[in-house]
């Protein structure tokens, strides 16, 4: 279901000329890694957020460079 959701998000972003970064692959790689989640085992930890930022940052910087 998340893949379908992400496909819709990507299409919506493209339709509006927005950038889109799919962070799901990062999260999937961390499955089973307790350090990637808070103590509740569900919500992302700071380390997982850091990896998301690393995925998003180049796209954001490129958008800023392009004046978008």
C-alpha cells in the first residue's frame, strides 16, 4: 500500500511542478534495526531522520540552486 501511496504522491508532485523524494527505501533498509526507531518501535529515531535528510538535502539544494 505504501508503494501505491508513494506513486500517487509522486504524480501529484510532478503535476504541480514540485520535487519529490521517496524516503521509503531508506526506511525499508532499516527494518529490524532497533536504533532506527524510538522506544515505541514504531516512530523514526533521530538517526533515521538524519538518513531522510541526507536523501532530501541534495534535491532541496538543487531546487534552491535552480531558483525554485
